[in-house]
C-alpha cells in the first residue's frame, strides 16, 4: 500500500486562478505602471541578425535599450524576456512596440489557452489604431519530477521584430541560437515570422521525448498487467491516463494555433513561413495521434486490469471451495464417530478404522474428480 | 453509512416548471397587467454616466421614474432590477422601452436557456415594429450550501440604455459599480454594449472560484481513492460528477451567447465591445476546457474506485482462504483421533501426540509455502 | 424479487409494423376508396374564425360538409379529425383539399418519424401539380400507465385552412380552443400557420410535466442508491434509462421539424409565425437538454449502484472472514484435546481447562486487533 | 452450459475476401471472356412494359436475346439476372449495354459497400466515352437460420432499361411483378428510374420484419434479465448486440445511396422518382433510428445483467455467511466440551446439557437479530 | 499463466523518435551531402515503358544513371529505391528531379503520417520555384511475427516519372511488375499518375488478408468466450483490440490521402487516374468499415468475458455455499453428542444413533430442497 500512496502523493491538478473577477480587462500604460514588480530575476536577451551578421546581447539597462535604435544592418531583432516579474520592463516594451492592452494582460495572467490574436488592419485583424502585430500564446511542455509541467510562451510578431516572453528562465531553444550563429543558415536569410516558425517547431518537437516516456511507462504497465499485476498497477494506470489526458489538453489548442497561422493571412506572416508551418502541422498531428493511441491503449489496459482482478478472485475462491468441499464432509464423518452414544455399532468393528479412512479417501477422490471435470483443477 | 446518507441528502435536480401548457406565448401589455404581483421586495437601481459624471440612484417610485427623462449629459443609463415579483414595475419598463412580448415572457418564466434574441431591423433581427434591442439571457452561477445554484440574468441592450433583471438581490457586480465611480475609467468612455460586456465578463470570471472548489474536492478524492477510500467516497464521486455535469450544462450555452454577440452584427453592438468580447470568449473556453478535464478525471476516478473495491475484496478473500485452508485439514485430523473406535492403532502409541503436532505443523507450513509461491502472502 | 418482476412486467418496446412490403407507395383516390374502414368512432370538429367571429361545429355528415363552402367571413378554418378509421372521411378530405398521395399514406401508416414535407412550388417544395401545402407530422407525448406513449398528429397547412388528424380522441388543445373563443386574442388575428404554431407549442409544452415526473423518479432513486438500495433499484434504474432514451428518441425529430419550419420559406408560412416558432425552438432545446442531463445522471447512478453492490459484498465478506478466522483456529485446538490418544500430557493438568480458555481468548483478541489494524472493523 | 455453446455455435463474422491483390481494377471485354463460368444455374427474366401492355419472358438463349431488339411499344425493359456464375451472359449484357469495366468488376466481386456510381456526362458523372448509366449497389437483408444474411443487388439504370443482378435466385420483388401485371398501375406509367425506386423501396421495407424479430428477442431478454436470468442470457445478449451492429452496418450505407440518388441530378433519374425517393429515405431513417434504439436498450440490458449477477452473488454470499456465522461459534463450544481434559468443571453439572443448548440458541438468535438489523434477512 | 506471459511478451508500441528537436526543417543539397550513409544495401530498379516497349534495369552506378537521359520512346519512367541508407543516391535523385527539401526530409525521417503534399503552381500547390510534383506518403501494412508492421513508402509523381522510396526491400508489387511486362495491358497505355494509382491499389488491397486474419482470431475468441474461456482469453482479447486500434490508426490517414488525390486537381494527375481512384476509395472504406465492426465486436466480447467471469464466480460460490450449508449444521450436531457431559439423556437411548442419522439426512435434504427452490441446483 505504501507504493500506492507514494504514487498518489503529489499529484497536481491543473488550476486557473483569477484574482480579481469583475476588474477591467486589458492592461494599458497606466495600469501596468501601477502593478508592483515582484521579486525574481528577469533576463532580457536581444539577438539582431541579417544574412551576414549576427549580434547577441544581454540587456541590463532596459530603459537605455528601449531608447536606442536597432543596428541599421539588422533585418530581424529577437528580444527574449525570461520572467514576468519586472513590470517596468514589460511596460517599456509595451510602450515601444505599442502592444495591445488585451495582449499584455494575457501575457501576464498565465495560464492562457494557446491562441493567435491578430492586431492591426486585415480580414481577421481587430480594427483599431494599433499597428499590425500577431500575438501568439503557446505552451512549452516539459516533464518535471515525473509530472507534466507547461510554461506559457507569448510571442509578439512584428515586421522586423519578434518578442518572446517566458515565465521562467530555461528553454528548448539553444539549438536555434546556435543555428542563428551559423552564417549562411536558411534561418538568417528569412524574416521575423520564420523565426516564429522555428521557435514553435522546437517547442512542438520537444513533445516527442515526452510521448516517448509515456510509451515506456505504458509498455511496462502492459506487461505487468498481462502477467497479473499487483495493486500498485491500479494507481499507475490511473496516473498515466490522467497525464495523457493533460497532455492532450495542452497539445490540442496548439494545433489550432498552427492552423490559424497557416490559414489566416496577416501582413507579418511571410509566404515561406506558411510553407514551412505545414511541417509543424504534420508534427502536431502525429503527436496528437500517438497520444490518443496511447490513451486508448491505457483505457483498454484499465479494463483488462479489472478483468485480471476478477480472474485472481476466481482463483482464490476455487482454492477455498476445493479445500472446504473436500474436508467438510469427512470432518463431519469423523465427528459422527466421536459421538459418545452407547450404541454405535460400527465403533466395535475391528475394521472400522481402516474402512473409515477408505471412505474418506474415496469421498475426497470423488470430489477431486468432480472438480477436474468442471475444469477447476 | 450515516456519512453517505448525509452526502446524499438534499441533492437537488435541475427542474423546469411550466404552469400553463397551451397558453399564449409572449406577454403583452394587457397580460402583464393581469399577472398578480407576488410578495417580495423589488429593488431598482439606476446609474447614469458619461465620461465626466456619474449619478447612482435607488428608485422607489417607479411610475415617476418612468415618466421622467434621463439627465441630458447621460451617455449610458443602466437600470438594474433585483427581483421579478413586481409586475407593475416590469410592465412600466416594458412600456417605456417597448420590450417585445416574447422577451418579457422569457424574462419572467425562469429558467430559460442562455440565448441572444435580436429585435429590430437587421440581418438576424426579427422583422416587426419593435425598436432595435438585444435581449440576452445569461446565468450567474454560485455555489450555495455546497450546491451549484444558477440565477437568470436578463439584459435588454438599447443604444443608450441597458436594463438588467435579476431573480434575487445580491450579485457579482460590485467591482463594476466601483469602476463606474472612478472618473477616467475606460468603462465610462464606452457605450451601453460595453457595459453589457463588462457585466458578462464579471459573471463568467466568477466561474473560476467555482472550478477552484471542484478542483479541491477532486484532488482530495483522488488521494483518498488511491490510498484505498471507504464507502463514503462512492457518494462523493457521484456527487462531484453530477455537479461537474450541471456546471457544464450551465456554462455551455453561455459560450453560444458570447459567440452570437461577437459574430452577428447588430446596431446596438459597438466595435470596441466586439473586440473585448474575444476576452470573455477565451475565458469561457478555458472554463469549459478545465471543467471537462475535471469531468474526465472524475470518471477515471470512479473506475479506479471500483477497481480498489475489487482489490480490497481480493485481500479479504485471501485472508479467509489462507486461514481456512490451513486449519480445515488439521481440524479433520484432530476429529479422526477423537473418534471412539475401539481399534485405532495410533491411539496407543506413546509418541502419537507429538507426531500429531508435527504433522499439523508440517501441513500448515506446506500450505503457507504454497501461498507464498502463489504470491498471496 | 416480486417487486422486480412487477417492475419488469409490461415493458413495451417501440415497434413499427409494415403490412405490405413491396406495395406501391402513396395512396391515391382509388386506393383510398379500396381501403376498408375499420370500426371506431371518428369525430370531426370544424372551427372557423376571424378576428370578430368564431364558429365551432361538430360534423356528422362529412359528405355534405365537404360539398359546402366555408363561411365568407372566415379567415381560418381548422378541421380536426379524431381517429383514422373512417376511410370515407379521409378520402373526402383528401379530395377536397387535394392532399398528395404520399402524405395521405404517411397520415394513415402510423407511426411515422416527425417531419415536414413541403408540396407545391417553391425552393424546397416538390414540383408537381399539387397545390401549396405543408405536411407536418408531429408526436404528442403522454405518460399512460407509467409508460411513455406517443400519438401521431398530422397537420396539413394551407393558406386559409389547417387540417389536423389524430390517432385517438383526447388531446392537449383544450386551452387553445378556449383562446379561440376569446374575442381579441392574438390568435384570432393571425393566419393558419400561426394556429399550427400554437398547436405545436401546446404539444411541446406538454413534455415538461413528463420530464417533471422523470425528475421525481430520478431523485427518489438517487437517494435510495446512495443510501444503499435493494435489488429493486436495478430494474428501476434500467427502466428509467430506457424511458429517457425513448423520450429523447421521440423529441429529437421534433426539433428538426421546428427548425425546418423556421428556416425554409414556404408560401403557407407567415412571418409572425416564424418569429414565434423561436419560442417553441427554445422550449424543445430546454427539454432535450434537461432530458440529456437526466440521462447522464441515470447512467452515473447505474455505475454508482454497481459500486454499492461491491461495497455491500465487501461488507458481507468481511463479516464471514472475521467470524471464520476467529473460530477456526480455536475449534482446531478444541479438537486436539478431544482426541483419544492415551498420552496427552496436557489432559491431566489441573489448570489445563482455564489455560485453554485463556489461549482461545488471546487468539481471538489477537485476530480482532489485526482486523482493527486492517480497518475491517 | 450446453445451451450457451449451442447459442455460440455457428456465429459467422462478416468477411471480405480479395483473391488477387495487385491485379488490374475493372473488367473489360477481354478479361470477362477469360473468366471461367462456375457451375450454378443462372436465370434471366425480361419484363417489357408500357402503360397498355406488359410482356414477361424467361430467357434461355442469351445470345439471341442480346442480338434482338426490344418490342417497339416497350417504354421500360427490366432485365433481371439471378446468379453471377455465367460469365458469358454477363459479358453479353456488358457488351450490349456498354457497362463500365469498373462497374462490372464491382458487380462480380461481392460484397461491395452499397453505393451509387454515375457514368456518362454530367456534374457527378465520370468523364469518358461510356453512355449515361447509374450503377447502384444495394443490399437485400434477410434472416436465414437466425442469422442476418445480406445479398448484393446491382442495378444498372439507363434511359429505358433497368438491369438487376442478384447473387442468388429468390427475392422480395414478387409483389412488384404482380403490380407490373396490373394495367393502369402508376408503375406502368413511369420510367425506368421509377422502377428502380420501387425495387429499392421493397428492399428497404423488408427490413421492418427483421427489426420486428429483433424487437421480439429483446423484449424476451428484457423480461428474463429483470426477473434474474441464467447464464444463457449472457450469450444471447452478446449475440443480439452483435446482430444489431451488423444490421446497422448493412443499413447505413443504404441511406447514403438513397440520399445520393435524391440529391445528385442525373439524366437517367426522373423527377417523379426523386419525389418518391423521399418516402424510401423516411423509411430508412425510421429503420436506423429504431435499430439504434434497440442497440442502446441492449447495451443497457448488458449492464443490468452484470448488476444482476452481482446481486445474485450477494445473495449467495449472505446465505453462506449467515449459516457459517451462526454455527461456527456453537460448533466450537461443542468442541470445547468434547475435550478429554480431566478437570472440566461444567462436565459434571447436572444441568450442563440443557444450559449448553440454551446458550447455543441464544447465540444463534443473537446472530439472526444482528443480520435482521443489517437488512440481510 | 505461462500462456498469458507468452502472449504478453514482445508487444511493441508504436513509437516516433525525433533525434534533433530544434534543428532546421527540410534537407537541402548541402545538408543531404553532410548526412553519413549508413550501412545497408540499397537497390535501385528502373522500369521505362510505353505501350509498345518496356525496359527494366537494375542500377548499380547511380551517378551514371542520373547523368544519362531516359530512352526517347519511354512515356513513363518508374524508379524504385529499396532502402534509405545511401545518402549519395538520395542526393543524386533529389538533385536531378529537384525534390523539395521538406519532402526529402519527410522521406528520410520515417515514420511520417500518410499525406499528400503538392509542389509547384496550382490552387493547392505551394508557391515557389520547385517544379510541379506530388509528394505522397503511404503506409504498406504487413503482419510480421503476429504483429502489425508498417513500412513507409514515399512517392514523387512528376509528369513522366514516378519515384518510389521504400524503407526495406520486399514489397507487394510483383503482380504489377508482371502486368507492366504484358504488352497491351491498360497500365502501359496510361501516364505516371496511373502507375501511382495501381501501386496504391496494391497496397490497399493487401490489407484484406490482414483483416482476414483478425477475423479468424476474433471468431476463435468468440466461441471460446461464449463457451467459458480461461484466463488466457483476457490477454488475447486485449491484444486483438490493441491491434485493431493500431490497424485503424494506420489505415485512416490513407483514406485522406486518396480523397485528397481524388479531389484536388494537380497537373500531374490524369483524369483516368481520378476515375479509377474511386475504386481504391471504396476499398479503403470497406476496410475501415470492417475493421470498425471487428473493433466493436471485440469490445462487446471483452464485456461478455467479464460477465462470464462473474458467472463462473457465482458457480464456484454456489458449490461452496451448498456444501458448507449442508454439512455445518450436522457437524455441529455430531459435536454436541461428542461432548463429555455426564448427563446427556440421548446418549443412552438405544435408537439414538439411527435417529441421529435420520435427523442429519432430513436436515441435508431440507437444505437441498431449499436450494432447488432458489434455483441454485
């Protein structure tokens, strides 16, 4: 039972906490200023690149950075913010890049459902005075301490700028930073939306090792259950099904995000990016597909586990019944000849004792034969 | 068992009562007048506001209020009616604001399904002589005495007026009343449909704490069941699933309401409102999504609970079988030597008694070994 | 068990009987004449009305009625036929109002699925020489002897005439007949399609008390099952689920009927009627919605009932195991000292008997302690 | 058990056998000629009719028939082929009526999914040099030896000709042949597509008696299960659910066939036929609907049966527990006084024996009282 | 149990392994060159054909082949590559036929989801400088060592060329190679897309024998379970359901592939091919349909198996209860008269012993009668 309790301990449910129902939606300049920064280090990294050059800086003084212009040679500027605690910084970026108050709110109030909001003119854009921006909310999935953890990543895509905001430091983008450093890589020749695609692709591809680990657990459970698993299996199956459900819940909306990016034209989305998003789309489909297959296997396994419990119960009951059925009648017989009646004719026979044993063995043998015929032995 | 009964007691099913099948639909001026007012206090509050000024009044004499005009500076007038018992008042408002008889009937015959009915000219409006109005039915959800209770809120949106009718006093809109009091808030600069959005947003956001409480109960049940819960868990799981079902049933139609408001143009809906409704839409999606995740977890938990019952049964049966199987054969043996046959050779042996005990211990030990091998111990 | 049998007795399945597969579809003039009238009284009622006047007649001589013209002042003529046994009458009406042979067949071969067939010119109308008619098949639901019974009502809507055919006398339209009698009622000012709406509305509203009775039964079962129901509950849950399924099966196609009437324009459908059908549409949605909620509750209840059986089994097994486990070892001990061996040292001890009892009590107490620890007591 | 085995015996699964994966699709003139005719009598019947005349012939010499022209007065020629074994005949018809090779292949390689393929010019027709033809594959369902059997019927509809191919002699079209014989019947006045409709209608209507028989079996099972069925019920429920599934699988594609015929215009489909197909459409909907209702009932019945097994188990366990619990303690007591200790004080009391009995009765009575309280008696 | 373990052993889950999340998508000329060729023989076969001639070659020197031109008379050139290990060869083909980098990546990174990607100009084609190509990913299913194995086949369709890449040597296309060898076969008269159709048709038709084998296993399991199967059935049912799920997962996307090829026009797709794809479409529908029917049967069988376990448990319990209930009371009685009380009046009666037996037989007979009435015997 201890194993079960250990498995059960520390299961966390997904939660959404809203602090102030009834408050105004959207965070404009003034409201942002009023929010207190909480403790926690915020790291801002800026990478400017063009096919020929690349410059990566870590920014300490955000105000000065915001006041400056980008280098003239830069075709794309990627600003990555790790940590959502420094309101000053977020306000500075929101000011400089004219981010929509609703988007800024979604950026801060994690978790949001993955989604694409288009701002600026265009068929699907919201009318208004804000410049053309694509606001994308994505989820970066990781398995931390055996549980699925998701981190919200917010993207603001402009014509030449990509802003990314992460909840915590640490991400899956180091290979991309390396590719940006390689001169002549295709990535350096493309626009900001292509960088968005590359980053999303890395996030999506990171789900494959997670699925891999679920596959391992499922395979182990399968062989355990089919070989007659103990009671720890129950909690493990429950937990695996629960996590596959969570996984699906996190991945599904990402499919919508990619589809929206592919289908709805926006002036910040390049044609090449759209072509390559097909690839991400295929990957998410594969992930969802395999995840669903695992979920159905796990569901079937739960049924099979229940059956295996019944089978084991049957086995136990048969042993009990066989033993009881064999010994109870002959125990009665022994009891009969233990009675203190004065006139029990058999008691005085010389052969009584061996005959008694013979009868007992015959009875027991008959019972065993009967059970054999019923297929219980 | 008492715990179970206590849990079961007082479960209420959702009901819809129709008093007069076959009666005419729609309540026009005369029919409204004929309806008797029932007892119950009705509170009418009127808030007039423009970017510069705000005036909040509680109305006692409805007839005089209806006869008066609104202040000239007022850009939006929000009339909130708490309680549906005063037919005079409702008739007065229906007269003044030319509410459609069908809408008035829906307002009074609670509960209705949340919906949007558009009146007046327009692509989705009903043709007729009634002025342009949006009639919105929403549900305000609260957990009262541990059960989900829903209250119907009816909105009539005009160009410069918003009427809201609540079944009972007490609502979730106090933060909004405070925001109306703050000069310079965005809310004061917008039109009546924006107020509708803000009120709906508050209603929707209020579902998050409800989900929170379901999450707490689910988490508690999860750890109980995985650790081997007692029989009270059965009723608690049933009750939680039941409430999550009710919750979904109440929230789903709200999604339709928001979608209809977003998509179908109406002369009373402002463009800014439409932009901001995207936010409410996202919130409802999150709520439904999380609610469904909880429902699926609860369903899996019910299965796991059934398995845990079988596991416990198996355990009980094993104990019974082990004890019986060990003692029944040796009890028989003891019975044999208790027989009063005259010729039992063993009875006269000097070592009979210790040999008997040795045989018993051997038999019992053999059985234990067998059970060990079967994995029962 | 008798209770169960009583519950099971008399369950009727819905059936559809076709007498003559392979025969021609549609009943034209001649075929109708060839059908023999079966016994059974047929009652024909005609109500002519205009805003100022109303005239209600019961028709005995159908031939004469058919030959006559309607009163000149009449704006709508409602002919209601109770009973489908008099082929002469049906042929007379089919002749006079030029009803399509396929519609006449559907009218006679009950039960049909609720549907709307449009005849005459128009986008959804069948081309042909028949005049513009809407043929509507609806179901009137009632609970008779505790079982859901449905009666087919066929409507033929013309420009100024509404024909209704019922299988049996007795309907839910008396309040409407009363409203037709009230001068100045809105109903009198409208056209024939509005009368159709009013009659359909009455039929639909009559489902609410049926749902009410299901709610009562479900609530009773819920508290029974949660308090540990007996075996009669099994049959009752089965029966309730079965009836909720039947209910859904009957109500769903009615939703299609109303939607078709609302959406597809036909020259016999008035604009006002279309507006008011929104109301019926809302009611059916509410009915289906609540019925589905009840169905899901009943399904959850069935699962919970199964769990409660396992719980009860567990309880019974525990009692058996506790008693057996306590007494079997000490019974063996008593058997040992009942053996007739000549050399049982303990038998001659003075304190043997009290020591024996002490050992028995110790063993029993130890077992009880063990069970307490396992949580079985 | 024998009953169960008998029920299980002879269950056939639906199978599709493909002989030569990788071979060319479509059977043209030459390939048909190369196929060997298998044994089996083929019967070809030709009915020519116009409103005034009808001529029914059985054809022996297919070559001569094919070479001849139809009678001049004939408006429709219905050629029915029973049996697919004579390749010569099929080749002759394929030649004369220019049937498409793909259609000829589908005709021979039974079973195909019911479908409509349009050949010739037209919106949904395949381009090519083949004349306008509708190729319809339908399934004729019958219950043979208690199992659902389906026979593929292939129709080729031309302007004035209808070819039907059946797998085996024997069909459900005798009433139609009789109607063709009646002068003045509507059927004689219509074109070839109307004959198609009449034949499909007969096939569809023949599903009603099959549903009827399922209804009978379901009703019988319902009352058995609710009254506490034996183990034969398990196999019967399984078999019924299996057959309802098969039934659904066969009927569903027929709905598609009818819908395609109704919706997609083709030069061989008459307007009147389209009108009358509405009738067949309604019938299939009714059949599918009722079949699904039966399936859901059967599923609920399976659950209820499982519950009934648990209930029965509970009952058995209670008897065992009651008997054991009453007798085990007093058996121990009897054992105690059967011990051969020299110093058992009670053994010498005069009233010991009656007191012993009194104690036994008290103990047993107490147990019974306890069980009464627990509700086990 | 050994049988079960053997069944469980070696179950493989479908897996997708991604080596380098975050790396660039698409493999262009340079990246291909950088990939190391792994060991493994690659076999390249080229078949050129026109209606009159056919030439089949096995290519050893790929560079020379690529540099050469095809024979002038050739209308279609089919290049088949078995094995994906020789990067040189793949680079050579990618160069010569200007394959898109994304397609080349999908070709190498197996497994991909079956899909159609259109390159070149056209409504569904990706814009770009690449020539018109259809890239089709399909799955060839086989049962290897009792488990479903799938091999990815990639097709590149040009105007006059078809490239196919297989993971391993060995395929299902030998009949097609033979048909290509037959002069006058339809296949030789058609274009490259028709060859694509013929190859896909062979792949799809190869699923029928797989379904056939599932049908055999299901039929065997059905009769076993209905006759009361042992515990090996549990693992077998689980395994069959698992494989039917996998089968469905592999076949479904193939339906999409065929539908896309049928519906979306592309300059490389011929009209005749589109006509004949209808045939493949029908076959996949049949396969999916039958697979789903088998899945539902297997699910029903799992339920029935669970019921059969309960039935068997009931049977075992009944035997136990009957034996126990008959013997326990009379064993007690024997115990009573084994007591060593000095005053047991019955002990001295002459008829005591036969009366005791009579009472025992009466008690046992009474019990048996009771069980008979309860229907336990």
